[in-house]
C-alpha cells in the first residue's frame, strides 16, 4: 500500500506580507481619528499635490509619517503643536508594513507659552542684529586684491568624513586659502566652546563649524545658548555648514 502524499500550504514572502497587512483592520484604519503632536516638515517637495511630513509625540522623539494635501499644508507652521483629524493608511515598504496618517482636517493649533530659553534665544538674535553682520564675500575679495591668503579654521567632528566634500568643492580655488582643520566632539557644546576659545587666539579670518547630516536630536548642540553667545562675539567671521537644509539651528541664524 502506497503512502499518501502529505499536503501543506506553501506561501511566498509577498503573500505573507499581504496576509498580515490585510489583517490590520482596526478602527483607526477604517474610521477617522484625532492625532496630536509636534508637526515637522519633511523634504519640502510635494508629490501628486501631497506633502509627506512627520508628527512627533510631545513627550519623546517617536514619530509617525504624515500625508497632507498642499492646501492644508499651507496652513501649517513647522514645529508647532497640532491636533489633526484623519485616518491611518498602510503601505508595504522593504518587506515591512508602514503606517502613515492621512490628514483630513486641521482641528486645532496649540498656543505655546514662551519659555525663558526661547526669550534668551530671541535676545541673542536681537544682539546679533544690533551688532551687524560681516560680509564674507567682501572679506575674501579684499584679501585676494591684496594678494593675501584667506586664513580659515574648519572645525569637524572626531572621525568626520565631510572634509573630502569640502576640498572637492574648493577645486582650483584652493590656492587662495590657507585652511587648517581642527576636530572635537561636535555633539558636545562644551567641547566646541573649548575649541573655539583655542582657535580665537590664532588670528584666523574665518572660523567654520562643519558637520554632515544626522538625527534631529544630535543637532540640539547647535541650539546651545552658551555656545551661541560665544559664536557672535568672536573676532573672525563665523560660518556654519551644519546638517541638511531643513536642519536650521540657532547657530545657523546667528552665523
């Protein structure tokens, strides 16, 4: 007597993902819900008349993706607290199920009380405006007309790799500059302050803080009040090349 063949279901990876995705039929995916958090702009471009942004929990750094129409997005202020109405949509990305909140209505924008730290930041910006800015192009042009090299101190993070990008950008104009590289723990405001104090005595024309992109939390160093205050009283022209375009810090505003 022959043994009967054992039969069992065989799935493909895509069918497994599909089964689990379709199983996520909870109220939040089929009904309108209200979501509250700090709104953060994404890359800045719209796709098919929609923007893709982030909403962060107020208590921590957890976020969920946001899809919002261009019309509603025009009423949003970056980094403010909002209550939004909408629904959760699911999409499959790199073999994982991704959740995104689709905004149907902006219900409320929270009024924020101004903290003591924000007042101090505002005071520093006012101080910089009263002091006036030094024009970088004029400085460089004057030095070149006098046939003098422009002395630059670049501060990088320990183990940084962004120096290569900087020197590739210089290209043939390198002969006009005398550039010195310094490094420190660029996520520590104390370490940067120490390095700036060391460099300020060395008669540079320009001092620059240079670092590539990184997570939003690591950029908080460049909002430090003590570091910012020192930055605007240094004799050399101060320059920032920090993170990506969307990562605007207090130091960027003061540089």
